[in-house]
C-alpha cells in the first residue's frame, strides 16, 4: 500500500477508498487480506484518480470502470461520460472567469481608493440610503 501511494503520489486513505468503492477491479489481496497492487491495479488507480481530478463523481467513475470492463462495445457510452464531464468543466471555467472578472474590478476599485481619498466608498455601510 505504501509503495503504491508513493509511486502514484496518492494517500493510503485515497487508495483504500478507491479500492473499497470498487474502482480497482484488478486489486488482489494476500493471505492477511492486505491489498496487493500489480501494474494493472496501479493503472486503474491512476486512471480513476485522473477522472476524480476532473470533478467526476465516484458514481460516474464506477460506471466508467464497469463500462471499461465490458470492453470496446462501451466506447460510445464512455465517450458520453467524458463529454458530459468536459461540458461541466467548461461551465465551471466560465463561472470562475466571471468571479475573477468581478474580483479584478473590485480590486481595482480598492487600489484607486487606497491612492485617493479615505472616504471608504467600498463599505456598504457608507452608501447613501435609497428611498422609494
């Protein structure tokens, strides 16, 4: 377990979690029930971890693994899972870009305020009260 964790730069906890979730179908166990990782198991761990890094849910990673085990006939369905994850990532990128744009604007306002007057126009408590 430690060797696999070191080799893949994962925590032992992550490896246990992935194997307990059934994401590493080739993992073997010895007579003391300790996990044994051959190259196939390491490949599954790395592949599943990469999918998790994209934000894919454990459920979808498990579905992806199950599809892989069924063979090449599932390539279209696996492609669809990747396409959906890609679209999710694109939306997240747009959301982050919107937040960065807002923060950049706000940062500039504060920089201008620091250079000029000390009226604290950025504080909502100092804004004029609007009446209807």
